[in-house]
C-alpha cells in the first residue's frame, strides 16, 4: 500500500511542477489570478449578491441554493484541514514559482476548488444547458491554484469531489423534502 501512496504522491508532485512551470507565460498569470479570485470569499460574495439583486425568481433560487452549498462545503473543508494538516506545496518545495493568493495554513482540500465545484454543480442543476461552462470555470479555478503554487493536484481533486458531493446532497434534499 505504501508503494502506491508513494507513487501517487510522486505523480502529484510532477504534475504540480509541470503546471507551475507555465508561470513563465505572463498572459497566463492574469488569467489564472482572475480565476482564483472568482472563488475567493470576495468573489463569491459578489456573485451571490448580484444574483440576489436581480430579482429574477430563478436566479434568486440559485442564490439560495448556492449559499447553502457554499456554507456546507466550507464547513467540510475546515474540518478536514483541521485534522489532516497537509502543508502547502510552496512550503515543501521552495523552488516553486508562487503567488500566495487566498491561502490559509493547510493545503488539503482546496477551499477555492471546493467552493467553485459546489457552485458549478448547483448551477448545473438549475441551468443544465450551461453545464459545460460552469464545470469549465470551476476546473479553471482548481487549475489556477496549482498554477499559483498553493495547492497540489490531489488537493484540487479532493476539493472538487467535496464540492460536487455537497451540491448533489443538497439537490437531493431540496427535491425530496
């Protein structure tokens, strides 16, 4: 079992270094920083507020569901980080080219990615015709966190799984109760 874990972590680190090596392309810096900020506390507050202020019933309903998904997903992230204490990649590897945007002490799971995928999945339930756009945006948030050197790829996968799971559970509860 240890052999498989070591192999997984080795691949995790190689993917991290490859994606982070793309920081030499300056145009990507602006793009990736933008996607990181979308899933920050401020970015999410702006998105949810704009949806609420539209006074369009379907968007207000989405706002309500997004708020529930974000709060529950954030709760799971805090609990997991409290117990796992995975250090951030830039602490472990000082050679990474980092931009420390929106970070707390621990790395797993990615809170930005969890938020992005809980929002995207929730939005997919209400506006399925835009699912590709929502999932692509959430994926770019996760990719931006690796690109900026603040998360390992496995942090992103964990965050995505939590976000998607929370959104599915909330959707199930809303539809059946």
